[in-house]
């Protein structure tokens, strides 16, 4: 049986991404990013992120 996702849904396989009530994002159960950190380090396009080509 195939799973159908809407086009707008983006999935990071294995990331177990979750957003805490205070805006903190947790990936892979160990990478923690505060809302303030994400806000101050945000960029307008994904290709501006370091390491993304």
C-alpha cells in the first residue's frame, strides 16, 4: 500500500522533527535549535544555507 502525501508536505526521513511549545525545534532527538537561534540565523533561500549546493 502506498502512502500519498500532499505536494506541500516536506518529509525529512528519520529526523523525527518536532516543535516544542516554546518554538524550539528538535531533530534526530539530539539536535536542538531555539526559536531565537532559528530567527536570527534564518535566510530567505535554502541555497544561502552553508553546505547546501
